[in-house]
C-alpha cells in the first residue's frame, strides 16, 4: 500500500478547500442608463454598439439599460444609483441645480459642432406662418421633459407670448417620430421635434415654423463615487472613439449626424441656465 505523506495530503486538502470556497473574481460590470426618448428596442439598437465598444476598450463589462421615465432617470442619477448616464441638456441643468455636480465624461458632437437645435414644425400646406398663430391649435410634444421635443419649444412659445393654456389642446406622444407623423397626418397643427427629424420628414411635407436657439449637446456622465480610474478609462475611450475602425457605425447608430464625442465642462451649459430659469417662472 502506498502512503501519501501527511504534509502532502494536508496541502492537497487545503487546495481543494480553496478551490471550492474561494469567491470567483467576476468581471467588473457597469450599466449605461439612457432616458426613454424612443422605444426600449430602438434605444438598445442605438446604444449597444457603443457599450460593446466601451467593453472592448476598457475591459469593463458595460450594458445598456433604458430608464422607465425622464423623472426616474434624473432622480436615480441624482441619488448616485446609476453608474453611467446619457442625458439631455435641460435635464442635466436641472439635475445639477438639485443634486450638485457630477463627474462629466463627454458631450456629443453632431455634424462637427457640440451644439444642436430643435424646431416647431407644421405641415407644408398649413396656413400657420408665425408662432402666435398656434393659439387655439392642436400641438404635439414628444416625451414630457425632453429637451428638444418639449422644453425648448415650450420656451419658444412663451417667448412669443403663447401659453399651453391658449392651445386648443396639447399631447405628449412619446417620441420625435410620433410628433412628425402626427403633424403630417393632420392629427396636430404643429409639433416639437429635434433637427434630425426635420430633415428626415422634410420631403414628406414637414415645414419648420421656427427654430429653437442652439444649445450645448447631450452628454454622458457618471455617479460621484465611481472609481477615478474607471471614469478616466471611460472618458479616454469615448474621446478616442474615432480611432476605432467601426467608429462611423457606432456613432451613426446613436444619431445619423453624430460625428464624435468631445470634452465637456459644466460651464458649457451656462447659457441654457437662463432658459431654464424662464421655463420655471
């Protein structure tokens, strides 16, 4: 009979115990939350190429998650329950006003510029020629709280002396596309959309009644307590995305005219803060 020395047997037992009961080192995981400006399926299609790229570039497993509402998106980001967030310009300004500063990653660059605009649109055959003529008309917004399918157009209306109470009625249709289609089909006399949607439906009969002011673009930011090394890795990956061979595909999936991610400062939104103050009056 062959005997195993005690020391060798004890070592073997300790090794088995270690393998059985030691925790497995799981890959780090972060979630990128997107506010619900389109359907969940549409947003997953838009942002999955980006999260796949970030996973590849940083070595951190990153998944896209769609927030249930604009309100939930801002609240959970404010309470640092969200790892990474994609957020609109006006919700960002309101977020910082209520919850304080957050680590900023990048802002979007569309068609070579980090600013964007929206419009109030009507059907090309509509007799409406001035904003004040929407009084007693049917008006369509996208998602309630959306920068470019609600708030900036509300600002335009107010600047022209038109309140929501003076409209025949207004509805929130959930998306920019729904607004454009509602106007084109004659269900609404006017509506609020982002600039991309204007060009998407222009040939089908959409006409711009008025443009909003240009404001600083949407941005990406993180919770306060995300490790600095992870923040820097994410920021670097986003700022160098154009070096990746699939960059045009990744960027255009999010927005047709998205050309890059660029550095961002909180002061980039100072001009917008005055607009927000007027909206809150």
